[in-house]
């Protein structure tokens, strides 16, 4: 996260806009207080932050294999 003054934003708007495009959050400071934030619209995927990754208890082939008792009329 980058904290800048409103004057810095005015003087270098496109530089900071490029940083936001690359994923950075910019906090704008004015009169000794934070007044706004610029952040990318597309937020990181929540799945990237998962601590526990899901895993299959069976093989992928077994998952897509039809169940004979249900499909026997269609085979």
C-alpha cells in the first residue's frame, strides 16, 4: 500500500494509476488525514489465499466414470 498526498496524486496521476493497474492500493492523504483509496477493480482470487488446498479422495477417472446402476438403461 502506498500513501501519498493529494498534491502528489495531482502531479503524478498517471504514474499512480499505472501502479493501481498493477495491483497496488494507493491511499490519498489530505489535511493530515486519509481521505480516499484507489485500488484495482479486480480483486485477487480468494482461492489463491486458501491455506488448505482441497484434494480429491479418488482418482479423476473415477469421478467421471458413470455409475453402472444409474446408467444401465442408457448403455
